[in-house]
C-alpha cells in the first residue's frame, strides 16, 4: 500500500502493493499552500510514513483534542457554538517525514508539527485548500482509509 496526495488537485489516491489505484478521495490541504516550516500553516511535501493510527473503533464524528477522544460527537449545533474551530474527527493518521532537512528533524519536522490525515465536519468543503497544514477528509472516508492502511504506509505529498 501507498498513499499519494496531490496538492494541486486536492486528491488523495490509495494504491495497492501492485501499485494499482484502489481508492481516490477528495481532500482539503493547507490554505497557506505547500511548505515545511514549523508555524507556517502549510502542508509539508515529500516522502512520509504513517507513524501512528489513532481512533480505531470511535464514531466517525468523535471529536479529538491532543490526539485523545473527548467523548463528544460533532454536531452542527456544536459547530454553531464554535464556528472557527478546526475540528479533528473520527480518525488520525499521524505523518512522519522521511527526508532529513526537508520534512524531518529541526524546524521542518512533520511529526513535531502534528501533521495528520484526519476527519473534518461534513460542512467543510473538499477539493479546496482550507486546512491549517493537515490533510482533511470526510469522516466516513477517513474511517475507510484508516481501515485499509497499516502503520508504516508510505505517503507522498506532491
């Protein structure tokens, strides 16, 4: 398995071990565009791996804070109370860069930047760059992806 994320088309593609496309999903990457620096709000490019998988068994709309489930489920009413919140829902695939000096170590470390593939509310657009650096997906789609990929899965962001 491998994941390819295209920042231009805002698409995530999942390939099997024979490198055949098995799924394609619309995503939302950083509003600030591509970039690797800590604090930039950009989506880091290059080779990564799924370092950790968080959220197995939780509701697709379970709310996570600090990679921990809060026990709350996202609803439109809750969103109205906190309209500017960057929700992390359902599942987290925590990415770690594989290229020292580009997306690993120092001020460009993707894992230390808490770069994830994660669920986001249904009212957020897909196919449009809107995140703070992470790769956002629809809740049911991130659950499907989560169930298909093990830790260590290669992820290429271009």
